[in-house]
């Protein structure tokens, strides 16, 4: 549970971050996709979302956008929102704040979004304070763990069923590492959430 749903004590460490959006009167969840865009996976995600009439948010790695600029435009043209996920998928705890902020700024030249999500959800307090002056830090309420080699699609789907709630910001990944689980689980997760009365929305470009 410490991974799938970040505990309260961790959320309190970063009060400037958005963890959940629960102001909607109707039950709403926010699907997000990290680590893309890549041609092997992102187009499939877009087609699946179109099939269900769902809009989502893609937190993109700048290096991937630089290699696949057409996919950034495709995501936006289909009505989805986008966010910054650093240029090189850096974990803030492992690099200096100077390097981290430079990497975010470099990615912003390609992505141009007010939304930012730290890779792995990890960063230093000093970094968070600096980031919040320029971006809205978006964390998450539910990590599906679709990237895990130790989890079957059934267990990934079980995470969605166990932890999804009104206002949940849900993390999937449009990456090669997560491709097998994500492709198996995403349609089933959407159908289950719909059957429970949830609607879907992209994160607002705050």
C-alpha cells in the first residue's frame, strides 16, 4: 500500500503538490500516463482512450518528445493534457537541485506545460519549493504498478479495484517496461471504473 497509495505522512511532506482532486460532485477519476511518448505504445493508448471517449493526461519525458515530436502534437490534437516529467527521467533524490531544475527547464522547452510530475514521485524539499514557483506539482493517489515485472495483469487490475476512489489521480505508463501489463489492464480498468459509476477527465492545465 505504501506504493499503490502514498500514505498521509508522505503527502504531508509535500503540501504544495496535488495528490487527489475530490471536489467533483460526480465520481471522477483522472487517468495519467508517465514516461512516454513512444511510437510503440502511445498510439495504442490514444486509440484505446478514443474508443472509450476518455480524455487523460500524459506526463512526458523531454528526451522522448525530442525524438517523437509528432506524438506530442497527436496527444494534444486528441484533446488530452500534457505535463513535464523531466528531460531525462531524473530522480530528484539522486541528483543535485541545480541539475534537476535545469533538466526540468530543458524538458519544458519541448513540452511547454504548467504541470510537472517528478519521476518515481521522489524529490527533495528544496526542489519542490523551487518547482512550485513555476509549475503545479502533480503527484498521484493510485499507482497501478503496471511497470512491475513481479505483478501479473490480474494483480495490477486488483490495485485499481482496491484503491480507486472519487478524485483519484491514477498512474499508468506508456512505456516499453509497462507495455504488457498496461495493454492487458487498461481496457478492463476503464470498463470496471465505468461500471462503478466513475467518469473520466484530464487534469486541468492549472
